[in-house]
C-alpha cells in the first residue's frame, strides 16, 4: 500500500509538471488555480478514498480483497480482534439490531431526507436501523471525530495497543448496544492513535454493507451551514462520511458540538444549525436525561416546537411536555430510570402505569434497566 501511495504521488507530480509546461509555467509556481491543481487534487482524492475504504473494511474485522496489509494480518491481536467483532456484531444483530429494524418497518414513520440525532456519540447503527430510508444523518456529541483509524499503517507498538482498545469497545457494544460516554473519552486518549467517533462510525457502515466513498473534515460556518474542510486539516473535530449501498448514497455528518445552553449561546452558528435540523425527524437515545435538564432547555425547546416526529427513550424530552403538541405512542415497559438518574421521568412512569394502549418492545433500547426498556414515538398533532 505504501508503494502504491508513493506511485500515486509520483503520478501527481508528473501531471503537475506536464500541465505546467503546457501553460508556460514552472512546476510549483504560485498560481494554483489552473488545471494543474485539478490534476493533483484528483489523484490525491482517489488515493485517499481508496485508503478510507480499506480502513473501514479492516475496522469491521474484515479482509480487503486487494492490498491486504501483511503486518496487520500476522498480528496475534488481529485474530482476536476479528473474533470479537464477528461474535459481538452477531450478538448485537440477533438480540437488538435485527428486531429493532423489523419493529421500525412496522411502527416508525418513514423519513427520506435528514434525521437529526443529538447526544448520539458514534451510534450510527441505531439511527440507521430506525430510519433506513433517510438520505442524510446529522449526529452531534461532545466527543471529537478524529480521522478514521488506519490500522494498515500504524507502527507495531501502536497497532497492538489500538487493537486492544477496539477489542474492548466491541465487547461492550455487543452486550449493551451503545458506548458509555466515559469509555469514549478513554478510547480517544488511551493511545497516541486518537481513536475518535469516526472510527466507530465507518466500522458500522462497513458492517452494514456500505462502501465508503469519501471522508472529509467539516465545520459549521457563521451562517449555520456545514462546510467541508481540506483533508490536510491537522485535527478532525467533525467529519462528513459519504457512503453507498446498493446504488443509494447517504451522507453522515458527525459534529462535535456543545449542546448545552451555554455552549449554543457561545456558538450562535451551532444554534442556527440545530434550529434548522429540529424542523425534521429527531431521535434521542441514551442521552443522560440531558434534554430534561434546565441547562439544555434551548435544544429541548427547539425540538419540541419544530419537530414533526420525535423518537426517543426515557432520556429524551419530558413526557409531560411532549404530549402537549404531539400524539405519543408508548412501547415496552417503564417503571424507573437507570439508578444514576432515578429522579427523572416520574411522569412517564405514571403514564406507563395508567395507559392501556402500550405496545410490546422485543429488544433492548438504551441504558440497562433489567428489562425495563421504553420507546416513545411522538407525532405532531
């Protein structure tokens, strides 16, 4: 792979020299607005896209059809990692993912455009199961995206450490179906590899049969619009992933954003983006009950007043507020919140005790509560 990259760069340089000569300019001149820059960008982009596809395949515990990196495949940790990914993805799919996807086909209103998932972490797999027809997913959380981990090109000592971290992450996800926030922080800083949210997102995409087409850093501009940055940006706080499955292209935008009132007031461009996204379908899951906290009232109010469809567990918006402008369908069982948040959602427990139209839920959703799992689907009246 290293040789292939060097050859691609050599081709780019030759292209620059040829085009520059044709235009009467010395190679490497300051005028980069002409055809020479197009040639170079094209070659680098193709090389980067191929590398990202390979990285995603490897992160999913699979072997690429070509350019298999022998040092990685010969690592003892690699075999263990592959076993854990395979076993835990199968466990998740059987007990959570597949039942959830089937339930969604029967119960969740279809969304074909953009779905907004605040407090998401890297949990692309859930929002895709629940809204499989969406063209774009916008996810927001406090964790940095970083570049997807390139297992094929890590030095041996960092490779072993990184495979150990990823193996542990998969063991947790296979059982629980989500990543704990404090664990995500540990994954990011436990090695020099900076394992961020994008690593897990491209893993999920590959396991779900998507092919990665592009991965680029992004930011929110002053007008609340998402704009792409140069791939050479040193640290990728936020990321856009373009992927294709069976001829359908989707966009996954993951943004590192502080969604607290203080955070949104300090960054009005983020508030403008939240306001626009809240006008479509919104999902909350394992959100630490933050949308019920006074310190997060801004995003809660934007979603309450704008969204036509809200899908959430008990950690999302307050049930009492939700029913004021929405028809709310209840699924599963709810008696009390997770022990870390027991003061929250007494109103929801009362609703589950009194309502007679509650439908069953045959999969785990959100925090572990010994079978006490609930989903709400709220549609604006």
